[in-house]
């Protein structure tokens, strides 16, 4: 199983693996040992689509004779028939909710029977092999952001029940749960309760695990009750979907807010919880982005002092509102803006990490020598390098001794914190 793209795709892959295991298959150590190779693709932007296609071609070339290659995920859902024609290397191209089993080629041959659909969102999954796990609480999105095609192939928001989510959390048996969705803070809005139920969900999960982390929050939905609920978990980590700070440009993006509102909200959170960590992402080169818009974003980066931040080149997506906008930004200018923003944020991240030297932190050891505090989300942020003797899957108190860019080095007493 090769998974590309976001954490939500990783959850989908886990659930497909659970189905395959239930069918009697066992994991292969490598693609060239497998009877079945599955690629769970990403289609969010052009670079992700190209990576998905390159991966399919590479695995198609390296698989052993007789092995089946199945392409699924966002790329398959969005471009199914076109992709099947363009990739004869694949034995099947199947969208969401289609079983992936040996000898199943439904939809790729004339007259082939329809494969029975299943609900990928609510499938069981294997127990986590790490002390943390992503848990997807909803599928789809009801927003109409100008640059995003996700609603066109993931559909409208469909939230799970809190009971089903808690059952999955219990089965995973982990110390940290990372809640994910396309529009996480709107969890439950589609269920007719009249109020979003993300706050009681966070509280319920926090009763079962040591850490709850939320990824990707739309800023207008960052309410006072939600902020309080996040801080109460002991993981004051705020991953905010800002995308830009120029008010005129955000309106062209069909997005809410502006830099001043974002800074005021972050300052309010820091007053409540001085140790709060912040992450965000920004699109560079959206149609109509001016030098003034870019300067506003540079100023925001300086003032916000985000712990983590990503900057991404605008990708024109067919069928989106932005695809028909005027004001395309020259590719060379976009590259210059990306470089300037990245250099500035790298320095801020490094300085914020240096500020932690000498501090005692409680960390969760993910694997021998690799740990994280509340400031680091798994797989996307820096890590804390610790002594190999610290027990994986346990919490330990360590002292930060050095910083290397986004990463930290830390020491701990020989017998620290193994009981928790």
C-alpha cells in the first residue's frame, strides 16, 4: 500500500488495509514481493498529481510478474476513466468505496460487473503500530473556496457519529489521537443538531487518550469554546487554514478574514495559553495577487511568529472559481515570492526553536530516539531527538540542549517517566 497526500488519505489506506487483512491477505515487505500493489493517490494540486502518476509508473515497473496494480484515491475519483486510459500499467482504477481485492477489475473492462460499494469512512482499521494515530471524523466539505476542487470529488460534508469515532479511538489503543477532516471545526454541522459538535467530540476523545491534536481549522470557526476545549486537552496546538492575509485577495479566494483579525485571534490565544503553538499554510500567486498583497503577507509572517508554516504555489484546478479569474501572476515572480517567504519563515522557526534550549518538556517517544512535545504534530513538523533508551510509547520529561533548524536535541535522566 503506497499512500500519497494528506493525513486523511493515510486513514483511508489504513481502512483499505483492514479490509484486505480481513480478506486473508498479509502485508508484503516490498512492491516486488506483493501479489497486490495499491496506490492511494492525491489530486489536490498539479505537483501532487504528477507525484501520484510517477509513483504508479515506478511501482508498475518494479512489481513482480503477475502482480496486480490498483490505483485508488483522489486522482482515481476525479479522473477515473481518463486515468484508466492513460495508465495501461494499472489493472484497475477505482474511486472511493470500491473494494480492492485480487482478481477484482470492476469498471475497467467492458461489461464488467459493478463491485459492491462500502463506506470507507466507517470501516474498521488495524490497531496502530505507532503510539499515535490519525482519526478522520468527517468526509467532504461544504465550502466553496475559489482554489479548491475537493468538494467536487469528495462531496459535501458527512460527519461520523461521536460513538463510532470513540469506538475507533478505543480500538487503536494509542497515546495521541490526531483528529482530521476537510473542515474539522464544522464537524457535526451536517447532522441537524443546530450546533457544531466538535467541542464535545474533543472532550470525549480527551477522556480516552493522553493527547488530542486537531489539524486544519477554518479561522472563522475558531470559537471561544473550541479554543478552551483545545487548551484543556494539554495540547495547545492550532493548525489554522489562513491561505492569505490580504482582505481583497481573500475575498477573491472566497475566504473569510484578514491579517488583523488573524493576529488578534492568535494574541487572544497566547494570552490564555502562552505555550500555544501555531501552524498555517499560504497560497502564493493566486490570480490577482499584487505586490501590496505580498508585502502584507511578509509583514504578517514577521508579526505572527508562527512556529510552523508552509507556502505553496497556486495551482489552477479545472472547474474551480479561480480557474476563470484574470490576473495570472508570472511564474518567475511567484518563485521569487515563495523564496522570500520561505527564507523569512525558516529564520523565525529556527529562532523559536532556539528559544526552547534549556527548557524542560514533556515528550511522547514515537520510536527509539524520536520524540515530540505538544508543539510538533507527527510527520509534518520538526522532531526532538532523545536518547535511544527512552521507552517508545511512553511520556518522558526531557531538557532541550540544542536546536538544529526545525529539530531539537534533548537529554533525560536514565530512568525518566517510563510509567506514564
